[in-house]
């Protein structure tokens, strides 16, 4: 895609870290960066009638300060800013219609933080038409200020691939495109959860489990073959891991620069909930997490 990288700003440390991550991603992809702030969603207790003016002034300062800092570090970056009156979730979802990705800040381990309010982030992650990425405050892989992230910090993109075909295609497309942009590699992980033993009774023995694992590794390799042809310049490795999908991703992402998980598209805006794997990733992954919608 050629749309901008859009980051939601509220002036918090989490949103600033997200902006630094988004700036580097925009540079890697040769895309513009859009800084978005919704002044009507600010939880500020300012007396009326000064409330609206104070919130707008604060929002303008947040955008100006962040833009100035980013351009100081990346003068070649093309940045636009938007101070909007629409609610934050609505503004972000609207921007996501044409964006390459949306970027939101997260407080870090233990909880998904908000772009202003926690429910807003979850709402955006569950309904965005484009990939949405959360970046936790103080993430050590993010280039912030004068501190440089190493290539190893950002080089590996981990993607969960539990199913083949149309379900996995958007996730692999995003993961490989990201790795190509940053000169990295992709690790595609497939989990063999304990519940699947019911359909593979021969795996109850260690020898049977090893044979089952080898069989699934072969299937994953076949599924990844066309993607190696499509992205010949991106190293792509498959890995089959015994355990739940969340456990497999967490283990693989320990030294990764980005974890990619999927979310089913929903026909109704009322059904925006994320799946258990996406929730686990957002709560526990040590690196940024991208939630990619798929059919």
C-alpha cells in the first residue's frame, strides 16, 4: 500500500514512543507519516467555556512538539498533522480506510493501554481495515531521541500462521513486506496445541509426537513455498512448536522486533472483539504487535 503511516497522539509517553516507531517505519517504507490528535477525547478537567479552547491549544502543542522532534531526527521524513474534533476511535478508523497502518501507544506489559482511553485502542484494533500496531512505552527496540536501535533489535518479524490459504495470506504479506522494508527476516510460527492430540491419537507417544511435528513442519514448508518465491530477498523460516499459539508466539518473539497476529474481519461494527491469541499478544509480547485483519 502507498497510504500513510498514521499514529494516534495524546501526549503520553506511550504515544511518543509509538510516534518514534511509526516514523522509522514510514522511513523504511518510503511513506509519509500522519500525526493525528483528537482534542474532543482529551480527559482534561478544564472549566467551561475555556475547555474547548484549552483542549485545542493542548492538542496543537502535542502535534507541534512531536513533529519538531521527529524532523530534528529525520529531516527527510514527510510529516503532516491533523487536529480533529471527531472522537479518537472514529478519527483513527476513518484514517485507516486509506492508511498503510495505524500505530497506537501501549503502557507495556500487563495491559493494553489507550490512545486516550483503553476502550478506544481495543475498538480500533478490533475494527481497523488496515493493520494496527501497538508499541509499548519505553520499548527498547524503538529508536528514540539520540538512542539508536540495533539492526538485531528490529530485524526479525514473527508471524503466527495457524491456517493456510486466505487466512494466512494477509499476515504473511504484511510480515514479509515489513521485513523487506527494514532488511530483516521472517519467522513463521505454527503451534501444535495439546487439544489437537484428540485428532492425532498417535501423538500420545513421544515417537508419535515427533512424527506429527515433522508432518506439520512439512505442511508449513509447502505453504510458505509460494511466499519465498514472491519475496526472494527476505529470509523466511518456518517453525512448528508444541503448545498453545500464544505460548509459541511469546517464545519466538523473545528477540523479535515485531509480532504479527491475525483478526477476523466482522461484517457488523457491533462485533469488534479480538480473539484470545491477539489479546495474549497485546498483553504479553516484549515487542510491538501488529494486528492484521483477514477474511
